């Protein structure tokens, strides 16, 4: 079955960077884009960006451009998201999610979420 | 950017009820509107895509409709597990966005 397994919770100081991983299994890794989304405590969902697994090309939401980098390692079926210059407002659960198609821009399988806390 | 407005933000209901949630887009998005259910502490689950197509494995009590700027999610016969928060999401362009959510409460 399709699974996306994310790395564990992180606590970082404001100004630092964080990298989260998402390991995929149960499907052909190169056939689906991977997206990253986040959800601040008690808030709604926010799209961060996406990566084309075959080409490695990325598209980021405007508010994250310049501060986020997504990458993939095809031999290990793993996608990474690095977020730099953290502020308190970046405290959130971050999710990776598989695109339904190639791409269709909606999400049929999700990781379990990774809590990132920016705290001094 | 496409803005999505959901209503209501909170929806009191009882098990067995039929409920409808609305999502309005700030521009014509044709049928590129998707719905998710999020249970507390869990990742969202895809229910409906492209306005009215039920995702594989999703119970038949969920249905979607609409086109253009106005869309609906209907749950016919609420189950205990449906007391959750629902989000709409547009896939009309690559600047993907979500509605603010509707919490279905007892």
C-alpha cells in the first residue's frame, strides 16, 4: 500500500533552518509529484510547494520563495524540504502529500505530519 | 490568486443528518475543486476531486457538486467519524489554495 513516512519532530531557534524528509513506498516513485503543505496550530491548510520527481524541478508558493528548497533522492524514494530563516510563525505541522496524477494538483496520500516548533 | 470561502465555519449536526457545506471561489475555476476531511490530530483525507468525483474507497454518503464559482459537499447520513473539519482546495492553477475549513460538531 502507498505510504509516506516523515521524519520526526524538530525544535529550532528563530533564524535557523530545518530539513524534513518524506520516504515513499508502495508505488512507482517517479510517477507522482510530491507536495509539501503546512498547518499552524488551530489553523487551516497552506500549500508550500511541489517537486517533479522525474526532473527535480520545483514550484513554490510565492510567500516561501527564497526561503524553501525541495529536493529528492530517487534511489531511496525520499523527498526533502528545507525551510530557512525560521520565525515563530513557521511553527506548524508540515505534511508531504502525493499528487493524484502527473500532476493533477490534488493529494491522494499524505504523510503523518512533522511538527516543527520555532522557539527561543 | 484564487480565494476560497467556505460556509459555514461551524456546523452543528447530529448522527444521521444530511449536511451541506459550501465553497465559493473568487473566480471561475470550472470544476477544479477538491474536498478533504480532517479528523483531529490526523492528516487530511481526499474525499471528492474535480467537484463531483468520489475518490476510490470513500463511502457513498459523500457527494460533491457545482461548477464555476459555487461548489457543495453533501454528507447524507452523518456517521460518528464524520464529526471533523472539512476543507475545499482549488487545483485550477498551480498557486494551490484552500478554504478556511468547516468544522462539523455535535
